């Protein structure tokens, strides 16, 4: 009888010990999940703040539902207007013209960080195509490069880039110069050549 009682107590103690160990493991895992969620939330908040890379002179917030395609550079990415620091995305200056609209539409991309989508922008030549898809209006705007490497603005910090709001529809692809530094703004100029629906 005493043998069974010892065995029963041993089983109960083993179950209690197992339960305590499992409870501690679950508590630790829940803590890890909570920390991961906090980290993700902080990252999203940090990425949603406007960033003044190459000094965009705006604090407007909002995401442009667009897509940038540069076939020669094998670039196909989203267009945002809430942050310049996002992977596989470029930044649309909200104070510039809208996609396909009269005036100058400004798009900023990184050369060496955050996917480095504009790392080979110097390879573009007059005649190369740049496409913007407006995912809200379901419009496709095809631009043609008119000049590349001729417009390097060393004074952009004291003379910020200003975008024309009228005239023919143009696109300015803007990045840093030299690559990886912010000494100047390197601008590739394009003009709109066609608009279509998709």
C-alpha cells in the first residue's frame, strides 16, 4: 500500500513539475512574441515617418498607390509618399506634380541602401523608357529619358529642388551623388510620351 502511495505522490509531483516547466516555457515564448510585436510596431512607425533624404521640403503624409518600372535597369517597385526609407520602393515628392500630370513629377530613390533601386541610374540614356502605373486610376504613363548626368545640383541644400506645376508632363528621377553620399542631387529628366489604361 505504501508503495502505491509513494508511486502516486511521485506521479503527482512529476506532473506538477512538468506543468511548471511548460508554464515557464509558454511564459518565455509569450514574452518573446510580445517583444517581437513591439519591435515590429516601432519599425512600422519609424518607416511611416516622412524622412528628409536629399531634403524633400514637405511633411505631408500619405502613400501613393503607384508602381515604377524601368525596364533597362530591371527596376519594378512601389511608389510611396510617406517615406524614402523602404525596401523595394521609391519616394514621390507630394509637392511635385502627380503621375502623368502637367509639370514635373519627382521620384527619389536610393543608390546604395534600401534595395539600392537607382544604383545603375547612370546607365540610362536618352530614349530609354520609364513607366509609372497609377494603381488607383488604372493608368499607365510611359516616359522617355531626355537627359541623364547633365543635371547635378551641388547646391540642393541651400537651393532645394522645386518642381514646376505646369507645362508638359515631365518626370525627374532623383538620387544621391556621388553614389552613397549626399553631396549633390543627381537628376535624370524624362518626358511623357504616352498614356493608356490597364
